[in-house]
């Protein structure tokens, strides 16, 4: 019998490993990693305790399961989620397929007619960057005059309201009803919300659905007191995911006062909650033409306000915030989409010399691509945006799209990629995310800038916090798939059948549930 790899102290083998809550488990005849050898894997106390060649695991206590040659992978993470918005929008009208403002308004009118009296009409997903007509409150008023109606854009950077909706948020005199950036965020904060109990129920259901796709962890960038909210949730119903809870400016000083540090495990059941990064915004988005760019947008007059996008934070203030947070052990995660915003953010990281992330990094100047690796800044990408935004980018970033969503160039330059969905901007499904990075197309069209495709192995690593291999001593956050991602065709990769998911050695999806 081959001697297994093993550890002597499972409690110290993985930082933050939860205490034993699941019975011991042996997985038989499973490929250890994508393209890996057929193996038997022993799991105890929430950790991978031993690995044997297939058929050589000794008889042991606990559950035993023959996986018949399926593939065992590190558990998957979505590195950029807005969880409450994703959980809520899963229940709302989807107008992402609308090809004009009129078509979106007609869908709102049909849906509103079926709602109970007094219920607000809320939809999501509109993309007006290519529409032939402009969103306006009058379009919605004509179809929904008797109740507030609201549509949230797919990129979450704008909202379109009717007159009743504008009155509800104290903007009854707004000329168009189309709110962008800060105006949008402020209006959303004033809307009536579901009860905490109902919202937590929706979030729980969304977490269960995520686990069914192999997700074992998320980084949550909901605009909220995420640490408090997730502490409450995890002390209520069991949550089938690990969560890195981001910190926004209103909570920063309180977090510093508590001595919280990014990556620190908090006292919740199973140790599933950790302190996430400090979120900042430097610009807007592509669809709203508020991403901050060196070149003016088509049709805009260079030098006029808004012609190059929107600067959300002056460079000096960005540097000050990065220095303040990082000096207390809280790493920044900076939203930057346009090339000018990314340059400014990289300059700030260079000035402060701290670890952190840039969220999105969609349009980059060639000179800035190697700076991510040089400065040790992770780039948090959302590959489905490249697929969904290709037509908008071709129009509004014409002549520059060879350096937009430059995943392969970043990888070749040594940058660390963290993959995510930005749900609800895209679906919270890691296989859709990975397939978008690997194929650069989501329909029958040829790949968009195929030179920026990345290998499946790189997409898997970017979706599992860099875990390329499963090693003895690792936390048993694992996913079992019916197909090997390395040999799967594009459709199978996108729709990957997930057989089971384990979190700290306990099933969150699959055989015993």
C-alpha cells in the first residue's frame, strides 16, 4: 500500500479552518484537480487529511462515496458580488433584452398591470448605451401613472424612474427621470426596502443557489454595513458560503477602531466570515459613459464637463484614503474602469506602496499593464462584462478595444487575476464567468478580441483564490464536477454539471442533501 501524504495537526494546517462539524468522509475514485490523477481523498475535521492512489485508501470511519471518475476541484470564489442586490433582483422584471427605451417601458407597463394595488414596479438590467431613444420619465408615466416605477441599469450606475418614483425619493422636479452615479446611489438609498428578515431569506436562497454551482466563497461589495449584516445572517440560518465582507467609507473608522484587518476571521459559526477590503470608487461605468478616460467619448466636446467620464475621487484624496486604510491593515479595493482612472489608481498604489486590488480594470493604457504585477496589485476582473459589453465598447471605445478587458496581456505580464461576476450586473455563476474569459463570446459570433482569451487553468486559478492544486492540509472547500474543465468544450464549460460542493468538509450541495 502506498503511504499517503498526511498532516499531524489538522488544526494548524489551514489558517482559519473551522472546527470539526462534519463527519469524516472518504471520496473514492476521483480525479485530483483538473487533469489530475485518479485518487482517493480522506477528509477529516474540515480539512483534506490524506490523499491515496485510487483504490488504496484504508477502510475508515465516516461516510464513503465512490465518485466514479469525476473531477475534484478547489472550491470556487466569486470575487465581486453585490449580494443583496443580486438576491433581490432575482425576483424582479428583467429588461436586459430591451433594444430601446420604448421596448423597456412597454415591458414595465405589462408587468405593472399584473401587480397588486400599491406595490412598486421594480425592474433591472437596462442598457441604454446603444438605444436609439433616450430613457425618460414620460415614457414610464404614460404606462405606469399610478405607482412608483423604477428600472436599475445593468451596470448599477444609473436608474430610470417615473414621476411617482421620483416623488418617492424626493426628486419630483427631476427633468428626465434618468439618474446617474451619485444621484442614482442616493436615490436608491431612499427607496423603501424589504424587511431585514425577508432580505436575509432572499440572500440565504441566493447563497444556496451559488453553492449549487460550486461556489464556496464570495467577496461582497454590497453598499451596506456588510460586517454587521453578515454577522447577523451567520448567527441565524446556516450560510453555505464563506464571505469576505467589504468595508465602505461610512464604516471605515469603526472598523479601524475595532482593530479589524483584511483577511481576519470573525467570530461567527464555522468561522465563515472574514474582513474584506475597503471599497472606493474612482469613476463610473462604460454604459453610462462615466468611466474616466484619456480620450473624450464620441460626440462629446473634449474639455467639457463629462466629456471624458467622471472623476469620483481626486488623486490626492485617493492617496490619502489608501494610506489611511492600509496603515491599519485594511487593504483597498478600488473601482476603476476607464484608462485614466486605472492610471490614477496605479499611481496611488505606487505612492502608498500597499497591497490591494483594482476592481474591473476594463480599459488600460499599454504602459500600465505591467504595473499591476510590479506593484503587487491584484486585478479583479469580470469576464462576462467583456462578452456583454462588446458592442457598447466598439461604439464608445472605438479604436481602443484591443486594450479593453485585456485579460491575456495582464496574465502574460504577471498580474494576479481574481475572477468574479459583479452580480447582479452578470449572473452569479462561476462557470459562465470562466467560459467568458476562455472563449470571449457568449453567442454565435466569433470571439471578441480572441488574443485576450486566457487558458482554462488560469481561469480556474482566478476563480479559486489562486488554488491550482488540492493539497493535504487544505481546507476541504471543494467542488465535484461531472466533466473535466480542461477537456470540456465551450458549452460544457459554460453549463458545467456540478455534482457536489463541500464547505469545510460538509455538503452544501450534492449527495447527502
